[in-house]
């Protein structure tokens, strides 16, 4: 919307910049893979498509202003779009951190293969499922390699990770206590742990080695 002299009002410019900025933020998140911090990988194309649509809408808004056409009034509530833009531009929130919430128990989709006498690669989700839904005794004494974030629980250090079904809003956590020396322990630090399992009195991993790693590109299970 313009004044009588054909000069764009600040509100018109602000609305165009806001929509364009949000669109570019979504495209950036989808293109770099940072969107995996907030949603499951299957939503990446939709986030990118939404970003492209908003970007096109922002460009159209500026085009309307340049050609002295009205782009229509921009509702004041639309200024709430400024919040995600500022979060991405100034903070770029990371993967979820842990609080003392209860664990999730979801029945596994299919049986797990037998463990070997060598190092067994598995996620915390698989380790958790084997303990709760298979025979826990089958885990005893086996060597496991897994990865997650360090968390200081009530009884010591744990390695934890979130699982999301849709997005970060429905996240549930999987945690396994670890025993032994935890060098340079730091809350929220990503580590790879190789340890020996014990199921009595609860599932624990006795550390054989622990290594700092970078946050995975897909931090959620």
C-alpha cells in the first residue's frame, strides 16, 4: 500500500522483507540439513518448498511496491514471523538438551538380530528395545558401540539421545547409565561410547573407551 505520492509505506517494506526473510531461512535450513535439528528427514522437501513459496511471495510483494501496486494490508499478527528469523539468524538453536523426563517405551517393529562376540554397533533406541522387549540376559557381557549426549543424572553420568516421530515437539528420550571414567565430562557433549553391558540391577554400560565426536547431522533417532 502506498501513500498519495506513490511512495511505499514502511509497513509495506517491512511485510515484504519479513516474508522474504522467513522464506530464505527455511531454504537455508533445508539446504544445509540443519532442519534435521527440528523435524524428521522426511519433512525436508516440504520445508524447502514452503521456503520457496514464501520467498516468491516476498519477491512479489517488492515487485508490487516497485510497480506502484498495492500488496494488500499486512496483519499485525504477522510480525510474529520475525521471531523464527531472529532465532535462525542470531542463535540457530541446536538439538534438544535433556531434562529429567521419563523414558519412552515403544514396541519395536521387528525382532533384533543376535549379538556377536565382537563390538556390536547399535543406537540407544535399539539398546533400549533389546533391554525392555527382548530377554535382557542376552545383553549381559556384550560389547556395544553407541553414541549420544552426556547427561549428569541423579546417580551419575548417562549417555542419552532423543527420538522424534514428527518434530522436536514430540521428542522422547532414551538414556543408559554409564560407569567408569568419563574424562572431560561436560553436560550435552556428544560422545561415542564403547562399553560392556550389564542388566543387573539395571541396564548400564561399563566404559571401555569414550571419545568426543561432533554432533551428528541427524541428531535424533
